[in-house]
C-alpha cells in the first residue's frame, strides 16, 4: 500500500506538470494568450492585473483559472486510472472470481482443503463428482429363512 501511495504522489506531480507546462500553454495561446493561472474575479470591486497583485493587496478572489487547471488535471488522472483498471480487467482470466478462489471445501477422502470447484483432488487424485460418496462402513445383514420363534 505504501508503494501505491508513493507512486500516486509521483503520478500526481507528473500530471500537474503535464497540465501546467504542456497542455494549458497552447490552449491559452489559442484563446488569445490567456494565462489560466491569472483568471480570477476580485470580490472587492477593484481591478487587479494579475492574481499575485490581488493577493498582495489582500483582496478576496475567486480563482476560477486555478480551479480550471485543477479540473483538467483531475480529468486526466481519472481517465488514466480508468485505462489502467480496464486493462487489468482484460488481463484477468475469465471466470476468475475472487470470492470463488477464497472458498474451499474439504476432500472427503484425504480430508485436505481444496478449491470449491475442483473435480479431482490435487492431493489424493480421487474424483470428486457429486455421484460419488465417501467410503463408509456398511453392514450387510443376511436374512436366513430358518428363523423360528416358538
């Protein structure tokens, strides 16, 4: 789990750089040289040329440009995780249900735990079909015709 957290943090930094440094500059150039990090609304009614100027003046702002950048970053991460999970599901063998792999039954002949869908015991090599029953002691009583109770 720790490896997943470290890889997730590194992946998040990678996506942040991809969005901020690769994707948004060409989009901003196409949209009349807009810098997305400078898109904001000042709530005190004054005009500020950049977000850093508004922060220096202590003005309350709604930073929708930063939110837009974060939203694009989230969508890219979401899409890449979707692709990874989809590929992992393709690699998984059909019929490989985790619950079925965890359930076990006991072989009636050698009394060892085996997979629940096993047809032949891997330990004693006996067939485990439903019609076969474990060996049991059966007592056969022979009736004699000479019984007389007088």
